[in-house]
C-alpha cells in the first residue's frame, strides 16, 4: 500500500492506482475502504467499465445487492460483451432469490 500511496502523492488523478488499492482492500475484506477507492477511480474516469465492475463486486461482498446490480449494469453499458459481468449479475440475482433474472443473465 505504501507504494500506491507514494504514486498518489506523485499524481492524485491516476485512476488505476485507486482501483488497485480497492482490489487489495477488497481481498482483505475491508469493504468500506475498497468501496471508497473504487469510487475515487470512477470519479476520475467515468468511462472505465472495469472500475464499475470491481465496485459492483465490492458491493456484492457488502451485501448491497441492488447497488451491485446498478454498477454491473453500468459496466455492461460501457462493455456489453463482457461475460464475467453477466455472470456476476446472475450471481447477485441468485443471492436475491430472483431466479428468473439470474437465469436470464447466466444465459447471456
């Protein structure tokens, strides 16, 4: 983390650094910090589907399923051919016990 923080000192407007920090915090199950880092990356680059996808995964891990779906759908709007995003939407709908919707996205 100290290297990422050093990069941020050098350039506060480089979104991939915030995304990388978000990935680390998510792996450490520090979801509120992860969410904040992904949100900062999105704030700096609203057209990056990966940042929305990663924040959607974080939200899924937090149990914020509706918000997760919103981010995954935004990711798909930017990259409609990403099968992993369709799968993650299906997983969230399955957790929500919305099985018809889950099947719809798994089928895509």
